[in-house]
């Protein structure tokens, strides 16, 4: 059974850094798009970053561009999100997502078929 498991969340002060990991199992997603989304309390799910399934091209939400970096580990069937210069408004549950077949990255949640349970990131001011 396909599964995505996130880790690396926690509490950090504004200006600090965290690195989120998403480990995939049950099948390989190396050829498919993968992404990170987040959901803050009382708000809808928001696109954060995504990576292509064939050339590693990436896309970011304007709110995180220049601060966050998404990357893939093909050997370990994983994706990471390096978050620097964190702000209190980055506080949210961060979830990893993967497509069952699509390769080009997308900012839309409907383009992804598999989701992790999420990891909490809290940034204090």
C-alpha cells in the first residue's frame, strides 16, 4: 500500500530553519510530481512547493520563494523541504503529496493522488 510519511516539524523562533522530510513507500514516485502543501488553523489548504518527476524542475508559492527549497532523493524515494528565514505566518500543518502518474509539477491539490498525514510547524515571534 502506498504511503507518505512526513517528519521534521517542530517549534522554531522566527528567522530560524527547519527541514521537512517525506518518505514514500509502497511504490516509487521518482517519475511523478511531488509537492508540499500547508494548512493553517481556520484556513484552506495552500500550495507551498512542487517538483517535477523527470527533470527536477521546481515551483514555489510567492510567499515562500527565496526562503524555501524543495528537493528529491531518488535513491530513497523521498522529498524534502528546507525552510529558512521562517516567519510566524508560516505556522501550519505541512503535508507531502504525490501524483500517481502526472510528471509536471502543479500547484493544485487535485493534481495529487497520495497524501501524508502532515507534520506541525510552529514559528514563534
